[in-house]
C-alpha cells in the first residue's frame, strides 16, 4: 500500500506544478497564455492518445516492468533544472503525461489483486488523498521555492519525488505471481465492448466536467487573482491551494464512509451540484471574503465523488482486470481530452478578450456533467463492511 501511495503522490506533485508560476513565465519568456496553459494541459492531452494503448499492455507485458518505465517517465520532471528552453520543458511535460497515462490503467489490476472488493473504495480514496497531498504541496510551495532558488530548480526538486519512487518500487513493489498469471489480453473485440459500455461512457462523461473545471481553476485562478485582484503570486497560490487541501480532508472521509454506505449515485449528484454552483463563486466573488467558501465548496465537489467513481468499474459483476484497466483508460482519455483543451481555451479566450471570465464560465457550466452521470449510472454491487 505504501508503494501505491508514493506513486499517486508522485503524480500529484507534477500535474499542476507550473500553474502557480505561470505569471513568471509570461513575464520572463514572452510566451502566450495559450502556451502557458499547454504546460499543464499537455500532461492531460497525452492521456487521450496513450491511455487506451497503455491498457492493452495488461497481460502482454509484466506489470513490474510497465510500472517501472512509467515511473522513469514521471522522473523526467527532474530534468527541468538543466534548461529553461520552453520546448525542452514541454518535452518533459509530454514524458510526464505519458507516465501518468501508463500508471492509472496498470495500477487497477494491481489493486484488484492486492485488495478485496470491499476494501477498494477505501484504497482508492487513500491513493487519491496521496495525490491531493502532492498537488497541495506544489500549489502552495512552488512560488516560495522559486523565489528562494529559481523556478527551474523548484520544479526539478519536485521531480526528485518520482525518481525516489523508482527505487521504492524496485525495492519493495510486489506483483503477485497468481495475478500476473490471471491477466488476460484485451482483444479488439472486448475493447469495442468496453468503449460501448454504459459504465465506461457515463463514468468518463461524469468525471470530465468537474475535472476540466478543476484544471482550469488550478491553472488560471492564480494568474487571475494576481493580475486582476492584486494578490501576490505566493498569496494567490495559497488561496488556490484551498482546492487540493479540501481533497486532503474530504477524500479520506468519503473513503471511510464508503465502507459502510455504498450508494454512489447520490454522492455523484451532490458533488456535481457543489462543483457547478460554487465554481461561479471562485471568480464572481474574487476579491471578497465570499471567495473562500466558494473555493471550499468547489474543492469538496471536485474530490468527494472520486473514491466512489473509481470503484464503480471494479464493482461490476464479473469484472475482469484487463477490462477495468480499459475503462480507466476511457475515463482518462475523455477527461484528459477535455482537461487538455480547457486551460488552452481559457488562456486563448483571455488573450483574445482580455478577461478570464468567459472561459471560467464555460467550465463552471460543464461541471454539471457529473450530475447527469449520477442520474444514469448503475449502483455499485459491493456490500458494506
């Protein structure tokens, strides 16, 4: 379990590491807001291309090797210290995104082998908590570290975390032999079945809306608060850090509750309503005390549903590990596609119109996809402990 937590923590420190320092890059390197959004969006965009192919590795390549390669790709973030060339930095982001695209589908069969079905919501929740801790850490500290050292050194320092994860995995990671033996190959016929399944499509659609909004807010609210409302970069990073901080608080609670209460649809609906309504408050109430409860509610809505959503594919009758991996890949592909476009759209609209508000509004509306999915998704079949 400790190995799994470190892997998700390593993902968390890298996804949004460039968002708080976006104004520094805009001023110092003359890049557009669209390109700055690409530094975050490309990590998620790579998932669109590679998540499904990565899921096809299950049963064809040993999980130990696949996860080792993925962690090496995450560790390329440490190379940012070598150069401030924006094309080089973008290449490290592509490599990081490829590592994430491989890890998520390939950890699903590993968790199904390690843990009983009743334990999976708690395990998923703990992994997500580790991810939120990593996201909070970078959101709050990357600006002070950049001021103390420089932004390259700060990013490279966080890149050491997945490098350490390689050693932890090679030293302590264990893939049960019986689990490797049971892995089936996902045929193209079964892949088509997964792509057409109600569970795969609705979970992917439901996650895409709040995830896209969360990415937009994390990527651009620091710049919005800095440029429009006069907060310092450090203060803006701390304020926006409320979003992942709420994940650290909410996800463990949701995970523990899932052991006793397994109805997932109400959780999805409530989360979608919170994320959708409060999303407007994060920019409408900017510069006033009301922005803080808005950020808190968006943070709750953006994280509360995830343990339940991730457990739905695993809890389906006769769920096969390779098919669950493919469902996770579909979720990543759809969500990654939207979250790849989302920061770019907001940045491009801000360049064109001189304001972030229209872009923020679009994705606050889009967050309601989770409510729609909550209405139509089937309930989990896992009984409470």
